C-alpha cells in the first residue's frame, strides 16, 4: 500500500514510519508540519529509502492536503498529527482545538474526496485510521479498565479536543461511508520521546542533577505502552482492522507516577551512577498537582488481542530499560532539544485567556 502518515516526525508517528519502512513493503509519505515536537532526526534511519517521502505541510491547510492526496495517491491514511501534551493544552488550548479538531476535519474532507474518486477495487480497500488516546474516557476509579464501549468523559482541553476528533471521524464513516478505523492507546514511552513528558523529563533532569518534579504525591496511575509495540498494533489495524471499528491498545502495565520515577532512578543508579555516589531518588521533589489531574487510566486490549492477534512484546521493566539505555546513548539528541525548544520548565499552570 501507499500510506500517508500525518505527524510522522513526532514521537509515535516516527515509530510508525520507521516500522513501515523497515518491516513492510509499503510506501510512506510522511506529512508533518514540524512544530516544536517534530524533528526529522526521528526518521533519519529510513529517510534514504526509495519507499519513503517527506512533505512539510499543515493538516489545517486544505490546499496542501489536496496536493498531497493528488500526488501521492494513497491507499490508506494513518492520522497521528496532533497537539498532545495535557499541560500545554492548559496553558494554550487554541492550538489543540485548531490542530486536533479542525485539522482532523480537513483531513477527513481531503480523504473523502480522494476516496470517492478511486476505482471501485481501490475504494473498497481504502482506510482512514485515526489514532487517539485513552484520555478521552476520563478518570477511572481504583478498579476496572477502559473498553471500546466506555462513554467519553474528557477532563482537559487536550482530551476534549481528541474526543471531538474521534466523534468527527466516526460521523464521517456513518454519514459518508468513509472506511474509518479508530484506535485509543494508553501512555506511550520509548526512544525519541519529546522531553516534556514524564519519563524523558525525569531521565534528562536526573542526568542534569536537577529536582525530579512529581505531581501531588505521585499516586496517579497510568497504563504504559512501549512505543514500538504501539506501532506494531497500528500497522496491524490499518492492514487488517474492520472499517467502522474501534480498537483499544494498552500495555497491561499500570504504575503510579512515583513508581515510574523510582524505577527510572534505580536504572540510572545501575547504568550511570552519580559521581558523588548518592542515589538519583534523592532528587525527587513533590510539586503542586496538575489542574484536573485524572486519577487513573487503564486500557483493556482484549479486543485487539482476540480479533487481530496483537500482544505487547515488552513488559514495563524491559521497555523502560531499553528507553533509559536509549537516552543515555543519544544524549546529543535530547540536549539539542533542551537548548533549542524546551528547557524543562513547568507547564500547565496558566489560566486560558
């Protein structure tokens, strides 16, 4: 297939692009605006492959999208382009509404026009795969897990914008017949993760000798999914998923935030001990909680396991070790980001205005 991947220079999108080029025969057009969180360094290892192309474009630009569909002529779209950080959505929700809702609408309009013009055989095989988050479901109590049928209850501007985009995608399937797929995933982690998110933030601050900020008492629970396991699931969905269906993708790896931070500290104690012999955990500092911080997320991935045969390969322990080792081996990559576009400052404390 020819697959148009939006947001393919970002964290999850680049993992998808690398997987598709490395492990399939598909052709890939990586369409990315290259915002602060996007970098072509994430796809350098596949950039010279003749099946890979890149186009810098904004998903909110209908003319650019029309050209991309016309010139690349895709058989499928994997739509990952999104503003994705909850704290940034608290400080500045405008970009989240614009990109995640309006941008998804623009993508659907362009994809529908393209799909309607395809020959019958190709039209039957076309897929629009929208990649979303478990945060659309809101906050869980101490028991249970999110199912594909769980009612939406978003609590942040980010999750509300993703919930809106999910609904628009499903509406396009029911109203216009566009063969759509929706996936909702749990918290991703792994190589090339932008250092504003918890795991890379803790790694980079620990190595810099800085305080390791933990919201509240660190008791909020997340289900963690290694990004390469997620990329394999996404490939499986776009290739074999049933149009109109939703698939939840989770790592079966629930941890409190403080457990995650302590696990990172323990790995760094082993792999790169502090020069003064003290433990990295001594840098942990509890800070004021995030506004509207959801207590717990957990995904039940039974459907994708049962219907498509997907299972995560990494446990949280093996995936976290691979992640810490990657950041230790790629220090110039994240130090360049800290110097250029994000210096590790606290986000999510401003009031929207």
